[in-house]
C-alpha cells in the first residue's frame, strides 16, 4: 500500500508497512521521528521509534539518514503532533539502501540550477515530485479527453524526410561515418547511400502526417516527442519536447477554436481537481519566491487564481487586425512602453499578447486571421489574399500557448504557396496528393506539452518541467 493510501485510513492500530525514502530524521531522548515519502503524494508519513523497542537496534537507527530507503512495519495510530492525522508506531525497520552525508538532496533549500545538475535525484524533492505528478495527470487528462470525444490516437513518425514548419532547424539522422560520408561526383553527400536512401531528420511536428489520418479517420490526435535544432538557450526553449496535435476533418476555423478552448479548459480543470495538494504546495512556493522580487516583477495572479482565470472565463475571439488596432490605441504604445513596435504585419510579441489578455480583455484571448506572410504554408488563405485562417490562443503570464489553423484544402492554392516559400513539391508529394483525392475542409492545432506544464505548475523555466531537459550543450542523463 502506498503512502497516499495509508494517509487516508482511519487509525485503529492496524499493521501497515511503509516503504519509501527518508526525508528527515530527528530524535529526542526517548523517541526518534522519521519522515518517509514514496513519491505517491506531496505528504510524508511519520514513523515513530521508541527507544525501548528491542527489535530496532542502535546500529539500524544510525544507518537511517536523509536519502536512505527503508521499509517500516508497525501500527497505524492517530498522530500526536500537528501536520498529519496518522503516523506509524514502528515495530520493525528494514534498510534497503543507505545514503551517506554526500547525498545532495539534504533537507535545505536548493537552487534550480543546482537541481538541474542533479536531474537523476531531483525527483526526490518536494518541488519536482509535485511537478512530475502534475505532468502525469495532465498527460492522462489529454488522452482521456480525446478518447472520450471519439478521437483516434495516431503515432506519427519521429524520423521524417519532411520539414513541417519549413524552418530547416532539424537534427539530421544518418548511419554514415560523419568523418567520411560517401560523396556524389559533384562533391555533395550522397544520401542515396544512406540507410533510408534519402536525407532524413528528427521530426519538428506530426501535423502533416496527422492530416493524412484525419482525411480518412475524421478525428485524430498525436501526442509525441518533437525536436528543434534551434540554438536557443532560453527559459522557454528545448531541443526535445512533446507536442499535442489534433486534426479534424470537416472542422473550419470556428470549430477549431471551440475545440481548443474546451480542450485546454478540461485538462486544467482536471489538474485542479486531481492535483490539489501539489498545486497548493507549488502556489505557496511561488508566493514565497516572489516576496524577494521587486513589486513590478511579481505575478499579478497567484497560481490557482491564474488557473481558474482560464477555466472560468469564456475566451475572447478577435482578428489579428482588430488586435493591432487595440494595441495602437493602448496606453503602453502611446507612452512607448512596449519594447517592440506595433504595426500591421508584425509577429506579435509576448508583451503585446499579455496586454490583450491581462489588461484589455482580462480573459484568455483567441486571435485569428493573421497576415499570410508570417504564417506557415499549409494555412488556408482568406478571400482578401492578405490573411490566412490561423488562430493563436493567448494565456496570462506567457502569451501564446496554442497555435493552429484551418488547413488549405485547395490543391492549386496549396501548390502555389509551397513553391512561394521554397519547398520542393516533390518532397511532400504525398501531402499535396490528399488535396487531389477527396479533399475536405479540415483544421487542427498544436500545443507544446511542456508549455502547458509550465503554465499549470507556475514554474518559470521549461527545463524544470521535463524529466531530462535537452538544450544546447546539454545532454546529460
């Protein structure tokens, strides 16, 4: 039985066995208190060892230190102290593994930088235990939401020959000896000799393949790892991250917006209902951290308030053009307080998006109909020839969290756009062909899973919401 379950029991001196890792040990003359955690909950259970217990000798007690792994068998009794309802009166202790004084996770405050260097052990801290339990619950909620809505989970390839975003920032996959690859007569690398017979990379998105599934199964979603070879050493970028990408046939932009709103509210509500203890801990941690910040750098909303802000408000919908008009009339623009300029045609920055959400509308926002020149080739073109049927969902604190669109279903328009952005049509012939054989209106969006976990946990660095972050010059563990 896990500690999470034991803590819910009514104490009746029933025998229980608690297995876990020691968080703290403290002693008085006649009694020793051991706090144990097994990762199932943020809450520890306390084992109490009386000095007159003949079955637990001094040598065993001395070997029990912070980080040691133990099994404690004893009677479950009502706790005499504050902070917990039950505790274990220990009768027998087995030490599975000791931990000496070099164990890095001693009971004191550690910096996030230090803990990133100890990613193999940071799961044992309260903060990271809470984060990764919440991450699990969000992943479960995502799969449950789409399953309950009749979507099919499609596994799209990790190794691909297409660049869905047209950005070119991809990790190459090859079996060649990189010091001596085969060359063509013109001196270029001869990929025909490679494992797949062509140049391949790790995927940046499962969207293009997802569209193929949607144009037969109607409703699909992907949820898998994606990769970007961007040399971005920031708190918001990873080289390896997970993406959720639904694609739905017969959905136009309005349907896509409704799906995105319903989906993200569902998964955040699921976390609020199923991760209450962990979220309360992280909220307190965030409030304690912000006490040391200048007033102007503190969050305007506490963590739980921010989550309810998303769950309880209907998202505001407006076009990119309308948003630009609001920003041009805004006080920060007139007083030149925006760091980045505002004009039609720009790719909105986080400061612009947050102004719309936090100051102007005071609710989450969905922006639509962006200029075609700043959006991807696959987005459906509007009749004005200037904009596309794109949508971005904007949240407090971070700005854009979801990006999506209605996809271009007209073969000639799509082919023209592919050529305009410099993609060789031969490389995505299969994608283009779906517009020749039974094309249909369809839409979808992408949500970076780590961005969602970052928002829900209130953490400020994306490296702290994935177990083993992959970033420039960092591939430990």
